[in-house]
């Protein structure tokens, strides 16, 4: 099975707690197999079994308290 990796720009992450909050929300989405959040670069990299649903990723990031700008 192939994997798809997509990186998104996120506004508002400033620390490890921010990274953890985003990772927890995005990890709960169907099809997501890995999440790496980096407050330093303001990015979230999502790995999954299929092309991610950008709207669902955005909603999860919003739920964590941050703003998804789009794909990098």
C-alpha cells in the first residue's frame, strides 16, 4: 500500500504544547497514519493511506485552536 505525505502551513503554533494539540486532533482523522507538527517552521506534515481531505485537516487544526493556511 502506498502512502501520501502532504505538508500544510499553520498559523499560531509557538511551542511544543501547540504541536501536541495539532497532532492529537489531526491524528484522529480517518486515513491519517502519521502527523508531524513543527512550531518553528509553522508546518504540519500529514501522512496517510490516501490523499488527505484538506477541509477535514483544516477543521482539525481549527479545533486545536490554530489556523490552516494551505498546502506548502
